[in-house]
């Protein structure tokens, strides 16, 4: 099974969205999830849930993964929810709320199953904290959903089925109430008029409309279930740039601005501390601060130095630098130290 899993992972990585770049997990044990689900849920199997077992098998075959690599359970809940947990290097556990299963048609179930299996194949970590302060982590988790959607589409083999599944999960409505007009659904993006969903920057999932449009574009590359070629690799690269634009415009714009502002603040206080290392702010130092951080920052710095003793001013600067450093570590939980090292190296070169 190890070789089959390796090939399935290789195939999945070939379809991964370029913005999906958080570090992958080695594996996070799902033993507790398996024990809980075994006691309080029904395992999908040919003997108990034959239709769902068949659909799960279809998804696994299209994703080139052995059936025994996945244990899937259905638990009683009205929620529209599914989760996947890695259970070692070559196994995973998937849980589906009964509310979700009842909402979906059987072919739509294949998309959702494939989406969750995609998280496993790509090493996504469902246990990551979604603290709204960890903006870089949330940006990365939203990108992971685009990758998982692509593998869900491969697993069900139909764009119409995938979009139907997404429309149902966003609305909570069954086929009885929905007319599946994909073009009209996606056109809701145009009604935003370029506005960004500011509240969405604290979510682990991107706008459903952005996800649907990304899936539509992905389907047009001809990459569904086909071996990757140089041609469709280039198509995927072009597609990822279009998705980047959608993310920036409708989803991640405010978050990315805050992340850049946090990096800039740390760099600024690092530069100020370096400029005052010799105890004075000479004309050269002033020119550097003005050029890199603006006249307003320079004026505020001069005021700080005028209104405080040298010792007090340096204490304030050190305190602000420490706060800016801590903010970077919170907002960039996976790469904060790297961001700090890069800023330190850049400022050191400028003052050398």
C-alpha cells in the first residue's frame, strides 16, 4: 500500500494550488477520533451502507488510493460538516455528519469524500489553530481548500456535480429547492463590485463563490483525471495566477495588508534601533528612515528623541521593537522567525 499511496500523493501534488504553501504535517494521530467514532458513529461499509461504500470506493479509485487506506464514519448531527484526520503515514479517518450525507445526492458525496481525502494526500493539518490573530495561517488554510476542491472534482469526475455539492453546502438546501444555474451563482461575484469580504479574512475557508469559480477554471484546463503534461502544467500555472487575483480582490486583501504592515513595523523599529546604535540620529540616518519609512515616521522619531532622555528613548524603542517582534511571531506562526531573520539581514546590509 505504501507505493500506491506514494503515487497518489505524487498525483495530488501535481494538481495542488500554488498558493497552498503551508508546511505539511508528518501525521497527526487520529486514534482518539477513531475510538470516538467507533463508539458513537456508523462506519461506512458494504454490509451496512453499501451505496455510500460504493461511492467512497469510486472516489478512492479516481484518486489512485487503496480502499483500505481510509476508514470513514457517519455520526448523528444536523451540521453540514466533514473532517479528515491522518492516522499514521498511510491511513486516514474521515467523519461525515449525517446532516451532510442526507443533504447530498450520492454522486455529490463523491466530491465531498474526495475533498477530504485530498487534505490527507496533501498533508494538510486539520488540527491547526484558527485563531484570528494568526492571519498568515488563515491565508494558508484558505488556499488549502482550493487544492482539496480540485481533488474533490477529480474524485467525482464532474464539474456540475462538484458545483452542486458546493451550492448545497453553502445554502443548506436540498435538490428539491435548488435550480442549479452555475452561471447565475458565480455571477454573484460581480455583484460585489470589487468589494472584499473583510469578515472572511478570519475564516479558515474562502468565499464559496471564489471556490466555485476556481473549480470552473480548473475544469477548463483539462486536468481532471488525466496525466499531467507540460501543456496543462502551464495551464495550471496561469490558472493559479487568476485565482491569486480573485483571492486578493475578494478574500485576502485586508489580511495581506495587515501582514505586510506587521513586517514593515518590525523592519522600521529594527532600523531605528540600528540608526541610534551610536547614540545619535545623523543626517544619513534621517535620510534612510525618510526614504524607507516615510517623512511622518521620521517626524515622530525626532519628537520621541526630543521629548525623552536618550535612555528613556532607547527603552521605548526597544519595547516597541519587542512588541513588533511578538506580533510577527503571532501573525506568522509557521514562518515568523524566518520573517524576522530576513528583516534583520536586510537592515544590517543597509547599515553596514
